[in-house]
């Protein structure tokens, strides 16, 4: 059945998506800080409770050979698919780190259609494997495609600078009026990213509303401003740091959420 044949009420609903919620979280591969306990099922319930439309995930396992034997509640599917469950019918995964036992990387969960995606390798030779997962979303109703880029940058400032340059190059390839969301773990405790990304037209949501990026690490006593949500050609409101329980005990990073308006 095509849209023209659908009931009038459903067709109207397809035209209403002008506002949606974004969540970003470094999942720490489903373990509590210091890897003391595997808590991916609890993390899934917490993520579901936010009712975000688009979820940016960093450090998620695609596969691991040994963990299913060690943890009875290890999922039989990739972690990103387990987190998506039935709430996010669309998901994409960018494998960054590959090792004998498995792999991990970034993922994006979406209630909207992911019409294409690719993973840009921004690893610095001989150091941590990093990537930018770039997804293009089609929202219900008439409107522009939304570009969503999930980021996890390196621990060394020089590497981050080079990786931000690669991100800027990717942004320069997009139409100047395209709506863009860039979110994830920037590891930018020295707060250099905002100035480096400003020429690309990105605005950091928490800095715009609160004066500085949010404190997100460590989750129980956030002190460092590592995680970010940037937008271009979009409005953002209600920036929120999810630092209280249960979040403070589910990862080493506090998640961030924001409401986006086209």
C-alpha cells in the first residue's frame, strides 16, 4: 500500500515529524566502570526509558568469541542489535577495532529510515582504531535528509586534531544547507574541538545553551567534558546530562540527550 492509499490519519502523522530526540552514550562495551560487571541488559532498559528517536553509540561489540562463555546474559546477537530490540527498527554499525577475539566500534539506532551509511576510518597508524559512522536518515513526511555522524576520537590531542580535520573534510562534502548532527565521545578534555569545528558551521548544543560543553566523565563524578552533540542547520533545545542513577552505574560516561527541531 503506498502513501496515497493509506488512511488520512496515518498520512497526516507522516507529515508531523519536525521534532525528535537524540541520545549519545559510550556504552563501555556493556560493562560497568572498571569492567566489574556486565550490565548490557540494564543499559538497554535505561536507553529505552529515554524514548530517543536516534541513538549514537560508541564502544559497542559487534562480536566477541570468549565473552558468551563467561557471562550467562551475553546476547546471542551483536550488542547494537540487542540494544535496538524492537524500539529502533533501523541500525547501522561501523567496525573500528578488530582483534582475534572479536571487534567493536560505533553504532547508530534509529526510528527513522537509514537510507545509506558508511564508516570513515580515522585511525592514526600504530595507535587506537577510530572511526566516524556517517548515516543519512529519511524522516517521515516531506523534508530534507538528515546526516548523523557518530564519533569516537583518540586519546592523544595530536590524533584528535587530525581526526577533526578528517571530520571537517567530510562535512565540507555535504550540501551547505543539509541538516547535520555530529555526536559522540570526542575525548576532548582540553576543549579544542569547538574552535576547530566552527568553520564547518557546527554548533555544540551544550556550549550554546549553557556556556560550555557538558561534564560527562567519569559518570559517577563528572569532571571532564568529553562527550558532545553538534548541529548544523538545525535547532536544538532541552540539552540534558543523564548523570544520576541508574546512568551513573551503567557506563564510565554520562549520556547526553537533546531535542532537535528541523
